[in-house]
C-alpha cells in the first residue's frame, strides 16, 4: 500500500466505454482513523487524506462501502487491520460520547471507551505506531478552569469516568501515546442531532418548536476541522521527532481546556465560531432568506 499501484477506471468514449488501468501514487505515510463515520472521524480522515497521507478509516454500522468495517470489541479484527495496514499513526476517534447513553448502558460504554481503547493501544505499541487517543473536557469537574494537562481530573458523570479510564488504559499499554482532550464539537454534520451545538438549530429556525435550554453550563464549541488539523500536526511533529442544573447525567459547569502546550509546539487552528457554525448549519436552513437575521 506504498509507492505506486494500479487502479481500474471506466473511460467513456463516443459509442463505447473502456476499462483502463492507470498508475496511482500511494503516499508513504499511513494513518488509521477509528470512528471514521462519525462527526470528528470524518474530518480527521479528510484532513489526513488531503495532506499526502495514505488514510484508512474504519467504522462499524455505517462503515461500508467507504470505510473498513471493524468491530473494535473484536480483538482479532483489530489485530488484523493494524497488522495488515501497518499504520505509522492511529487516531482513535471511536467512542460512546453521549453522557446520558453511557449512564443507561454503562457496561457497553465501558467496553468501547475503556477496554477497546486499551487493546488498540497495545496493538499500536506492537508495531511502533503513534496513537492519538481522543478524550474529553468532561474528565474535569468544571470548578477551576482553564485546565492544563497536569491538573487533576475529577469527572462528574460516567461518560467522563469512562474516558478517563480509557486514557489510563491507553497509557498503560502504550507509553508513547498522546491523549488529546477536546470540548463540545460541531462541524459539517450529516444530521443536526450529530452535534450538541447544531441540534438546537431546528428549535430556533421554527418558532412553533419549543426547547428547554440551560444557561448554567459554559461550553466552548470547537470545529472538528480544527481538531483534525491538530491531530495531523501532532502526527507530523511526532514523526519528525521520533521519538447541577442539568437534566440527566451531571456535567461540569466550565471545563475550558488550556491549549498553551500545543501552541508552544506551533500546533493549532481556530475557526471563528460565527463562521464555522454558519458553514455547518447552512445546508439545513430551509428559508435561505432567513440568513440576514440568523447569520448576520
């Protein structure tokens, strides 16, 4: 999967079509992205794929035909794809990220967020791959922001606890792995419900829909494109070096993350929220004339 390979293409000419074989260049740097069908995973896959990486994405229920179908709870399947593809970098985006679902299905969530993450880290270590584990600001209790990497975690809900346990499982099995904690995400959603930010749009777009919103919790919406850029920059930097008032589960009030360590490395991208959310919600705007009041 490195160097030059053959690719079959259909060429249409007047009166007939031909099947032709063409040479294609395969980038030498390889990255495996788990959860590639999700909001963040799609952005991460796209970012690497468009920047001269040989990217392979895997998912489960929505994987085919674009991505590899891999059950991360199946250790044999995980071993096979890691050893067959031999990635230099693995970005682990797959997770059960919905706090209320984690509370209602704790065992299943723990299997994916903790056990599968630890196993993937072990497989990555076995081939010398750099693993980036995507974690969350919910590992903190939200009482003393902004949080640095060295601050003591204190998750309030089971989701935060499973992600923290996932961090520990990853680092126990792969000392060279990186943990990237991220806040609430938005971006190019396939459905408005895919992001806790965009899910509100229909409620404000149509005046006949009511919504219960909480003004207590402070969140820091982050564009998935920015997180994807950070993941790629981390991977490339590593290759160069190589070396409550809330209904349901408790949420931290303000879990702002301190990004100064990334900034010291010259890594980062910040999409202005107004520009990013406009791009994300525009396809779902029924009456485009409404843009004057919504987006200006």
